[in-house]
C-alpha cells in the first residue's frame, strides 16, 4: 500500500447556521489523483481549504504529508501547491512575474522555463495575466502551484467555467502532473472529469462523504450495472434470452433492456443474443460516474454543478 | 519578512501599470496643487498690513499722543493695523506667527514718544520765542530803553533755561521694520513718511521735524501661500493614497482571490501587511518628490524635506495605509470599500485645514479639525519643512506616532489570512 499523504479523521466545519462539512473521514495516497466530487455547496471547497490551512475546522483532525493540520500549518504550507477556486493572480503582472513571485515566497530557485514549457506557457510568459484566456489563466495557476515543486497539489475545481476545449487542455495538464509523480487532490462537479482523471474518488453531498473508492470500483459497485439493449424485430426472443441471465429486464414497444451487475453476466447473455441472426441491433451501455452519483445521491448534477 | 521585497515589488508593478492608480496618486494631486496654488496663491491685496508696537505706555495705558497717532494710521484705509504687545520680541513673534497673507511690517513707537514730541514741540515754540526776542533785541534796541532791554534779555535767558529743561530736542524717532525682500515695504514707508510730515505740520505749523522714521530690517521668512500649503498638499494626498488607494487595492485583491492565493503560500500575514505599508510609504516619498519638484518649477517654492520631515512622512504613510488596510479588510464589496474610503478621506482633506487656514472656519469646525490625524500630519510637516520650527512638530510626531502604532496594530488584527 502506498504511503498516505492526507489522512482526514471525522472533520467538521460548522458555520453559524450551516454545517458545511459534517464529519468526514478519508485518506489520499502518494502518487494518485484523488477527486472529491459533488454538487455546489456540498462541502468540497471547505474541505480542501481546511487541508490547505485556509480554514480552521470546528472539530476533527487531519494530517497532510505527515504534519498535523492544527499545529504544523507552516510545514504543510511549505510543502503543498495550491490552486484555489476562482483563482486569481496579480492582473497586471506577466505570467513569468506571477510565477516567479510565488517561487520567491517559497524561497526556491525557480525552474520557470521548465515549468512554463511543460504547461505550454513559455511563449506567453511576457503577457499580462488579465490579458490571458480563462484556460491559460488556469494553466498559470497550475504553474504557480507547481513552481515550488510540491509533493501534493490541491486543485479546487480547476475546470469550472472553462469551455470544452480548455477543459480538455486542463485534463492533459493534470495527467502530466501525475506523470511527474505528484499527488493531486482534485475537486469537481463534472462526473466525466472525475472518471477521466482520478484513480480514486469520494462522493460528497451535504457535507457528508457518502463513499470513497477507486473510480473503477465505484462504477462497478454503484453504477447500476451494464445495460444491454436490443432494438428491432426480435425483441420477444431477446427478452427470453435476457431473462435467463438477469431478473432486471424491461420491455418497451420495440426495445428490450437487461441490466447486469457484472461484465461476465452480460457477456454470457450477449453471446446468446448474437446468435439470433439478423434484423436487430444490440447496444451496450457501460455505467459511468453520473450513474454512480445519481444512485448514491438520489439526484443528477447539471453542467453548472447544481443538483437536479 | 524575507518575502516582503518581492511582494512589495509585485504590488509596486501592479500599481505602476494601472492607469487609474497613477492618475489618482499623482496626476490628481498635481492638478489640485496647480489649481489651488494659482487661486489661493495671489498676493494682490490693496491694503497693507501694518503691525504697530507701542512702547509709549504710562501706567499700563498708551499715552494720549501715541494713541492719537495710531488712530490716525488706522483711519487711513490703506492700512490694516494690528497692535503687538510691547513685551513681545518681534523677531521671534514673526517666526512663530508666520503668515502667507501678508508680509510683516512693524512700526515701533518708542518709549517717551509723547514726551519727546511735546518736548520737541515746546523747544520749537521756545526757540521761536527766544528767536523773536533775539531778533527784537538785535534790530530794535535803539528804540528801547535800557530797562526794557534788560527785561527782554532776562526773559530770553529765562526761556533758554527752560529750553534746556526739555532734554530731547531730537523729537521722537519711530522704527520701521520690514523684510528686505518685501517689495511693498518701500511704499509703506513712503506712506508713513507723508503721514508723519502732515502730523509734524499739524503739531506746530512749522517745518520742523517733530517725528522721524528710521528703517530696520526684519528677518522674516518670505513665503508664498503655495510654499505655506505645500506640506498640506503633500500630507493630504499621502492620506488619500492610503485611505482611498490602499482600501480599494486591498478589497479588490481580496475579492478577486489574489489574497487567498497568497494566503495559501507560506507568506506570513505580517509580511503581506508590511509589503502593502512599505509600498504606500514608497508611494508617499515619490509623491512628495513630485510635488516638491512641481511646486519648485511652477511656483518657485524651494522647500526641501529634511530627515525629520521624511520620518514624519513615513509615519503618516504608515498611519493612513493602515487605515486603508483596515477598511479594505473589513468591507468585502469593492465599491462599498472605496466609497467608505472617500467618505472618510474627502471630509478630512477639507476639514483639517490642509488647504486653507483653519482660522477661517467656525470654531466648532476647528475643534473637529484638531481631532483629525491629517491636521497633525500637515501641521507637523509645515513646522519642519517651511517654518524651520522643529519644536512645533513634537505634538504632531507624538500624535501621528501613536496613531501609526494603533492603526497598524488594528490592521494586523483585522486582516484575515484565514476563512477568506
């Protein structure tokens, strides 16, 4: 088992009237991309900001990189890289100036060129921050988080508000971070993002962590299984075959769907379905994080992160 | 503290590259200096201020003749007469009560003024009588009896003895003091001379000098209104830069998440505050330099800040930048923060007497002025830079120093570095 870099124990953050984080416990391991996923207001940012030493928990404890959250704040701050939500830098400073300022604060000799090149910003190094596109600004934010060569990076909703192209660019950046051997702690309300990027994920709703597991296990256990649909003339025949392998069979006018918990079960049914001949079409729908979330939270989340 | 220079530099660049920041910090003050300096700086008065120091006092009351003389001067519309107590040393009085509205011209009425003029007047009259007697004696002796002649001779001798009883035959000598650079002093002296001549004539009706006037030079710092108020302008704009500039910068950086980004680094809160205060201080020095150069070129003001002035400017910049940090730290909304900044800065600017004498304002407003930190700031700065009066800056140093410590303390306490 890899080393734990974040250990959270029964963390609570209470404001006057609301409990933003309601007793959550989880670990993050060395070298992985861990995602905290949930709708807006679920407590993702509060949790991350507590771990970044930007907020004080009401109760509970946590260790970050082996240091105690409450007593060794400076040790933690020195070793982590942070990109806050709705992040901003000095607007009239250039990309390079902003990145090197952070290096100065961390008292490290900046490998500015290397970092900027890794994130495709070397050409734009002399452009002022406020003149950059949203996607480029996020990349500057990642550079600023990365310049101190931290062991652990916190990226709070790094792609919120970006267009699809910029989001994909940002994903590439995050994958690069993993290749560099960094542990990445991510928050997001985009289920596809979490699925694409993370090794492990925790689903958080209303300040409570519902489940934490590898993305693979989350989907296989909570995704609601694999759907196999048959469309066309032979739905009657297909229904009979499907019923041999699963109890969950639904029949519409010209479509029949069977749900399977595992791929093995589905593949047995599929093998027989393919022997029916012609005149129909088979569709296999693998579950995704959207399904996981919908099943666990009882709701879906829209593009803006709101619960539906 | 190690990262203060880097953060300071970042703040400085951010400010230098902001057009509105530059306008507000430099151009706006310079425009006001230019306008106020031109409007309030004129010396086109048609009456002359004349200070009179009457030493001719008997039993605590001015002698009658000296009173009449002063009344005559006062009745001339050309003079505005102000009396100075005879117990005062005028040279220090002038230094302690500098004025930009007028130059000091002082007329000293000597002790024994009345006595000497009466004496001289008597002597003149007696001379006339003695002269007449002599003339009669010389020209008409042939027509007179011996006894008549003896009577006249006796009377003449008696009168000559009398004449000797009036010791000052020189009359009264007034002293006129004015600064050598005072262009109007000559005019004032000529006016005084013609008044004195008329006075002489009326006293006796003969062309004999009862009263004369001599000039002495008065060492007065010659100062224009612009010079007098330059420290006021400097102080006022250091104040606005701090209270309005720092407030909006801080609240904007807080709103847009830059502060949160910095708070997530190992940068200590104190260093962040120090960097901001340091930036405001440098800004204050830059503003001072620009104002002084500008005032020199446009208005010929030659004031230069010495070490004490620079120290006070530093203390002032710290005080007002701290107030800015407090406002920016308390008020989240950027618009509201800069609104609060101007709601404090503008009334303070005009109430504190930075641009005009607070004596012009009603007394309750003067009381308000003396409760404002800006009053002490510009007052101290003026005492050091313009009046060469270091002792006049002790209270301002004390007040401003105390406020600087208090406000920076509150700023450190109030600036949030967590739960942003």
